[in-house]
C-alpha cells in the first residue's frame, strides 16, 4: 500500500512539473510573439489566409474532376494548376517580397524569432511541396543536394495534391531556382567554347567540374555536341550518391549517342581538396574548370584558398568559372524561412576579391544571368589584360542565355 502511495505521489509530482513546463512554454511563446514585428504578422496572416483558401478550393476542385483515363486527368489537372498559378502569383509573390523588406536588416536573433513565427503558421502548407520538404529535412545533411537539383531540372508538377503541386511550382520557379536552371545553358555554352578553342589540339579538351551534382550540363553536352568525343571530363563531388547517379546516366547517354567522351569521377570534400596536396594533382592542364553551386556555402577565406588551388590547375589558356548568388536574390528569405536553406550571397566586388593575389592571371571578369541573381567570376590565363582604371579588373555586361 505504501509503495502504491509513493508511486501515485510521484505521478502527481511529474504531472505538476509537466504542467509547469507547459505554462512556462506558453509564457516564453508569448514573450517571443511580442518580439515579432506587427507588419510581419500581417504579411504571414495574409499569406496563410490566402493559401488556406486556395487549398480548400483546389481540394474541392480535385474531388469533382471527372476524367476518362490518366492522360485526360493529367490534362485537366495541368489546366487547373495553370489557372491557379495565375491567380496566386500576383498575390503571393508581392507578399513575400514585402517580407524581404521587413526582415532584410534583422539581427540573427530577430531572424530566429521571425523564422519560428513564419514556420509555425505556414509550414503545414509549404511543406506539402516535395521540393520545400526535402530542402527543409535535408536527408543528406545539407540543402541543395543533387536530388534537389534534379527536382529543379525536371517536372515541377509533383506532389500528392493539386495544392501541393501548386506550391511546388512556385518554389521551383522563384528567382533563385530559376538562376540554378540558368546555370545549365550557361555552362554548356562555356564547354562548347572551350571545345571550339582547342579542337586543333591532338590531346583533346580537358574539363573539370567541382561540386558537380547531377552534371546536367555534361549530359546536355553529350546530347548536342558531337565534338564532346574529344573531351576528358572530371566530375568532383562530396556526395558519392551524386557521382553514382552521374555515372549511370552518362553511361546510358554514351550508349544512346555512341559517344566516346571520357568521364572520370572523384569523391572528395572541399577540405580534402584544399588540404591534400595530391587530391588534385592529376588534374593539371585543364582548359575549363567550373564550380557553380559550391561557393555559395564557403566563407571567404576558404573560397579564396580553393580559388587559388583551382587556378593552379589551368592550362596556359585555361578558364576558371565560379558561380555564386548575388545579394539581389529576392527569394533569399523565402529559402531561409521556409526551408532553412542558407547561402552566402556576394556582390560583384566580393567575387573579385576571391581572385586577389593569384599570379599569372591575365583577365578577371564578373558576369550575371538575366535576372541578376546569379554571378559568375571568370578567371582567364594568357589573354591580353583589360582593366578598369585603378581596379585591375573588368566587369562585362550580363550574358544572354543560350538558346
């Protein structure tokens, strides 16, 4: 009997402790809410109300759709999504842009409070998008993995409901997402130019991609340029899974197009590339080296060291291309608040800093994509030096996407 009384008393004490903890949590949440900017609350409330209403209407529409076969269903759903997107964009996108203006100058502590508020009210809707969900959950331990790139390059109309597909469409077409897609034709053009410059060389053309991911541009090169047979392409990535997928897809393409392109794969981290003097030793004499999705994650001191290492691998007329998001990326805080996807954004001037103190460089330029969100630092060897007064560098106009 005494033992039972002790157990009951213990349970009562635990219940009291749990109740007190719940009350403390409520008090902390209330204090946190007081720190949220009123205008931010209005934006989040408006977005939630609109998305909830859109979800209700699409769910109802989906339940009423009559179709005859899978093809007819797909057609009707695509038409419905197209109409819903036209309704949503003029309302959702300006709201998220206004959110940017509110949070742009916040401290880290303020971002933390507002990000939590954003997620508490909107995550139940936004995480229905497979793209946002994967970015937030980070199954490989980091956002922007090779499967996320495949999601951007592929069909955006994925999700378990029409509403989920609508949110996925939006998330895969924001400014940053479009900039990622733009990288493929940009780098394909760079590879075609490198091939054209070096076709006369008996030993062929040497190209290396650092942080290669799915290497969509290499796949497109095999499909579109028969001279790619003369290329020796090296794909370097920290994710073994990405290299396995590349290997499988490129083997299929080589068979389909009867291609003799020589592709090699190297699984290395940034730390290994910088610290191990032998890691990149076999890759000297490269005609083109590019890394368009890696430097967004590297602090300046690491980025400068890797830039120096890569420049050492260039041939006498080689070219190094480094991609990085520009500070003007207007989808930055949607990425950070919805998916906790953080990038290091840079200005053109900050990109040029990466090329400081590199010997034997004849030309350094910065280009951007059409929407200005994607920067490319280009370092060339053995070319006539062109410079701006007092800068030692030149900035070219934004490039035009390849057709």
